[in-house]
C-alpha cells in the first residue's frame, strides 16, 4: 500500500483539492483504494465550491443579512443540487455527480448554447438591477433578486457582478460584514471588476465610522441592529436631560429642544411632526397618557439609522451634547 493509500480520508482530500481534476482522475486509476478515496462525496462537494463558487457560503451570508433563500435554493429545479441528500439516484456518488453537472453548466457543449446563456444571464442581471432600483426593496423583492443571481452564478461561476450585487443587497440590509465577505470573494473571482472596489470602499468607510478606528468606541452592536452599550448609555442620559416632565416620552416640544441642540436652530413644527411619525408616534407615558413623541427606543432607532448613513454625524451630535465623540463618555 502506498503512503497515499494509508492516509485518512480528510488528509487525502486536502491533497486532492490541490490537484487538477484530470490529475485527480489519473490518480484514481492507480489502485482500487485510491479510486474509492477519490470518489468521496465531501471531496467533490468541496471541489464544486472551490471551482464553481461556494453556494452554501453565499446562502449563509445572505441569511445573516435577513435574506433567506435556502429553501428556494434547495427546491429549485433550475439549480444543480448542492447537498448529497438532494441528488437523485446518485448511489453514493452525490459529490461527483454535482461536479459533473456544474461543469456541464459552466461549459456548455455548443457555441449557440453559450451565446443563449450569456444573453439570458445579462437579462437576469438587468432585471435584478431594476428590482434594486425601484425604491427601498421589500424583503421578498430582495429574496427574489438574490435568488435570480444564484441562477446566473450557476451558469457563470466567474461572474464578479453576482458577488457585487449580493454584497449590495447585504449593504442595503445594513449587514456590513457579510457584504465585505462577498466583496472579497468577488475580487478573488475577478479583481478587475471596478464596481467591487468602489462598493468595498463605501462599505469599509461605514464600518470604520460605525465601529471606530484606533481608540474610537463602536456606535453599534456587531449586527448593526442596535446601539452599542456605550452609545445606549449616552442616549439614555440625553433622553433624561430633555424629558423634562419625566413621563418617559419626548413630546414635540421636548424633541424640538433636543433637535435644536444638534441643528443649532429651531425646527418647524411640521418637520417635528414628520420626525415623530417616522421613529415614534402616540406613545403611552408613565402615567398612562398617550403622547405623540419619542421614547428611548425611538431615539435609539433614529441614531442607528443615522450612524449607518453618516457615523461621523452621530459622533458630532454626541459632542454637542457634551460627550467625547471617541469614547462616547460624558466630558
């Protein structure tokens, strides 16, 4: 028995992944043991991910952004199955069958088919762009867009534009770190695709502003869904300062006073009403009255949204309220 034949399957797989597919096939012909090892499902499923894109990783990153397309990916007849249990009649060779099918998708047999697929892929991407342009997309629209891109990537695994648009979807959902991971994959696929670099710079600038650089304290929690504990403490102190009647709600008058500090000038009543409507509304006070205004959660929601749009403005606001913009502590 050769030294290769004596290796555990997982160690053999690491070596096999570094080989060209034709070399791996030649190696499998040298002995029954190596042939059996070279047919391992996990090996070929990893090979699919390495050569044609890791669909499981893309689906997982999108799910982190709240765009769940796992069921669509599992059930779609338009996609080559990506899990052993989903491959019909494979007789223990699911990974190898997945690889063959993906290879056939990525390299169609005829020029005519390649041309037809290229046109279809361009049309799908154009439709995805249109979906994302039509105002703030709803969750189901983002899922549709993300799934369409999965179908395009099935036929064009080297399409950096798919990763760019997936990253854009994550960025639209304020999922900054999944967006950066998808941009990294896209740049590995095609480092010359300019929009990847432009979007990466924008996402990274937001990350640096939100989570700070050097000694700056983060503004938000890691998922960007809530203020950090330090910002929450600062906002609670600001809320108490302007909640003059201590009823747990900033009325229009109290909220106007708060905004006057950040803007440096009074805000028209109509603008105050709109601000109340966007982040607050009729809220029950501590003495059970209903008041149109903001509670502490409303204030936190506003600063989460502002921090994602312009983190430096949030730090400047805190400075106006007497907090250090870096540490977020009271001066």
